[in-house]
């Protein structure tokens, strides 16, 4: 990627972040990037993987998540601050993208009790998507979420997902036919083992689009990169890493008691959904 192109997209994203409550147009963003509207839209999609409008919408919901857990503002005020004139529209879009309503998100302090999946038509599918994720950068002790999504932005219900304690092997079976994006986020834990605010990711990895047919057998090995401003925001509410840490300790103790040593050296999965298997 040319540095000048990335800088242009960065300028547009900075303009978005500084004006989330305003009704920004593609022309406004293109002027910030110093490109024509047509050229700007094309390069923005190429650099970020999503359109400027989709990126702006994701930034607004990301900011709403932060305000819900860090302020006492009511939902109506927050919806106005992030550019929604209708609290009903804001609430429905928030719920669809994050996986719970704004009031539930606030009550749960930004964490999901579980991660629901959209199983899709799997009865006739024998497709597998599997591979390996390396340990987190700098060996930070936090969970890793990986899922198959219909879009480049991790939001809504993945068709398959799992949470690993750090890294290791993953395998998704009976994957529905379709076009999917494999997205992973590494989350840091604090010095005392507690989660960072709302499990904001420190590193991301992605691959796709993947075209999955009924009998596909696809291996994908992912590599994490520190999250950058041009990476689309992570919208899906993740699980509390304190709960995952407790589950990891329980799994390790159980394995030690049974004198089991995984032959592959894979880190046990702490949470599985959508018929996954380690």
C-alpha cells in the first residue's frame, strides 16, 4: 500500500471520528482525503475493505459502545451524539451489530454472556475451515476470538466462531455454503488479569472472502497485526476475559488431573459455538 494513499484514508477517518454527530457526506470525506469523490470511494474500499459509509456507521456504533460503559448519558442522548436522529433506528442497528440492545450492553458492562451464531443451512454441508493462529503479539495474556462473518466488519452473528485462550489450532465443521470472511481479534488483559475496557482488540487478523461450497476443505493460517486506524471497528460484543481465564484454569486443572497432554500442542478452546472443534 502506498503511504500517500494510507495517509489520505487516515485523514478521512480522522474527519469521521471528529464529526460523528454530524451528517457527513462522501463529498466531505473526499475533501478531507483530497481526492475526487469517485477516486476516494474506490481507494477507501481498497484500503479498508469496506465503503466509507459502512466505516462511518461502524465508528458511530463503536463510539456508542464506549459511551454506554463510560458515561451515564441516556440512550437517546448517546444516539444523537453519534449521529442518529431516531433513537429507534439507533437501537435497532446497535442490537443487530453488537448482539444485544444498548440498555443490555450497558447493564452487562460491555460483555456478552455468550456469542450466538447463525447456523445457516448446514444439514447437507461437509465443508471445513481450519488452520492455526499464532500466540498473541508480545505474548499478552488475553483471549483470542475467531469467527466466520458475512462481511469484513465483525458484527452480528457469525456462522461459526470460537474463543481460544491465546492461540493455537481451530476447526469449523459443517460450514454453510457461501462467501465468508475469517476474522480474528486478540484481546489484552490488564496486569491483574482483568479485561481491558469492553475487550477492545489490540491486534487483528483477517482472510477473505472465502468461497465455501458443500464439500470445501479450506486451510487458513492467520497472522496478527497491531490494530491500525484503517482497520474496521470490532462491533460484536465479546465475552468477559475474566470468565475465560477461569475456564482456562479449570480446563488446565482437569487435563493435569487426567494426565492428558494434547498431541498437537494446541491451546484448548474455552468457548465454542456453531459446531466447532479444536
